[in-house]
C-alpha cells in the first residue's frame, strides 16, 4: 500500500514546492526587477516621505483640492464595536455600499450630493462619478469631466486662473491603455500634488 501512496505524496510535495514556493518567489523577483515601482505598491513620495499610493484614493475635503469619488468604506465604531461608522477610503475595509438602484437611502444620498455640487456650478451638469461610489470604495481616479467640473472651485480657493488649473487637469489626464483599454482618467492625488506645486510657485 505504501508503494501506491508514495507517488501521490511525492507529487504533492513537488507541486507544493513548485507552485507554493518557487513560482511565487520567481514572479515576485521578476516583478521587483522589471517593475519595481508597481511591485512596491506604486507609492508616491513628497520630500522623501510616502504620502500615498497611486492605486488607493484619499479623502480630500478642502475646497482647494480636487475631490475624488464618494467612498462607502467603513470602520468599527470606537464607541460601539458592534457597529460601523463611515471611513472614506479605508484601505483595510475595501467594499461598496451594496445598496441597489431602488434603495431610498442611495437615492437620497446621491440627490443630496448633486444638490451640494450644483451650488458650485448651477449651470453645469454634475458628472456621475462625483456622486457614485466605486465597488472597492478606493478608486484613486475620476473622469476628466469630474475634474473639469471642480476647476472653478479649486481655482477660486487657490487664487489661480481657471485656465491654469484646466491645463493642470489636461496635463494629468491619462488616456486608454494601448489606446483601447479603459477610459481616460485623472489620478486625484497626482493632480493635487501638481496643484500644490503650481500654487507654491505662484
């Protein structure tokens, strides 16, 4: 009987070493050599300090910054561990709201967000990505339309011309991968860093 089990045990051990150890180490090593920035988490530094990742959004609320999409992520309520509280862009708890399109809570929240954004520019249509959350709650990007909608507010708060801020948006708009994959998008953290630099040199 041992003779019959031996090939299965040897194959199990061999495949465990190959697929559970050798292959992951080889892929990790190749990624670190070929794509060190991406393999390290696409981290962004300023003045030698890591301030975020290009892959994870941040909760910008100040009027002088561009804002990302709403985030439905939550965290444990420190006053009651059995409950949760909103914690936008909580990377430790990536999730959507799970509210369906007929949910009154979702409809009311979106309508409220639209009303707030309309106060910024009553004549402009509110881009849908500025009032809807992503499935992960961590989306670092917005559409070019979402960024351009915010230009008047940001320019006024910064004391910059709208044309200068629009140029920053254009400079930080990434196109489709290989010209066909995905949609044009703007990384909010990178755009806000460029905005800080432009305002600092003003």
